[in-house]
């Protein structure tokens, strides 16, 4: 199984969520893998990719055979959308994916930025969902304005599951009443991780 993790914007919790799911699925008995096809803003080391790689090696010894360039095959210096930051070599992505995929039961694939970030003129971040035949997890950062972000994202595509990454408790006063009224079962990473994992597996 592949799970593509995206968010309503950059710095909203994709890496935090992926780290949480590495531990959660591993504790459930699955061999977990991680893959971040593209990371921008890389000076020397892909920081998000390194965090993910260091964590997954604690739970899946197969990943000790790999190196960081396998986990993050495309590393671009400019902190911008890939279409601006530099050329994306899909053959390089494919080669890394084929190396990683046999090493795990569940592969967590982390996107870059939000779902509509352009990679080429005809390929956007959301296209990776179909590209990797993946289930999709949409992370919504709980900052003010997230209702608008969530509604726009859900109007654009239908993820297998969406959840809230809680930044502070003001969410419960400012945003939660509306979401609870409209969507009923609002899943929050910090308290519903088990439910999130189970729902991804079932959907």
C-alpha cells in the first residue's frame, strides 16, 4: 500500500504527520517505508527527508541499506515550487521508488507544499496520487483560515481521509464548532492517530 501525504500549504505538518504514522503503523506490525520524491530549499542536506530517513531506520532495518538520495531523489536549492526551482527527472524518481517499494508493506510518500503545487506545466503534486496508485491523506494545519483552506481542497479533490494538525487550542473555539457541525467526525493527529491509521487502511 502507498499513502500520499499532502497538506493545505507548506509548513502545515506533513513531516510531523509522516513521522507519527511511521511509529503508529510500525506498532501495528507493518514494515513501514518513507519516500519524499521532491524536496526544495535544499542547501546541503534535504532536512525533511533526513528526519524521515533517520526515523524510519529505527523501525525498518531494510532502510539501512539505502542512502538519503534514495529517499529524496530530487533535491532543488531554491525554496520554490519545483517548476520554478529546477528540472524534475521522473526517471530518477522511478528508479528510487522501485528500490524502496519492495522493502516495506506500507510506503508513506510525502509531497512538497500543497496539493496544487506545479511540478511541470502538465504535472501537479496531486498527480503523484495516481502516479503511485496511492491512497491520499490531507493534513490541514489548524491555523486561522484553515476552514477556507479545507473547503477549497475538498472542492478540488476527494482525499481518502483528511485530518487536523493542531497548532494550538484556540482551534477548539475558533474553528472546531463549524467543522464538527458540518463534518461530524473531525480527526486530530495529536489525539486520533489510531483512528486515522485504521481509517486509511479500511478506505
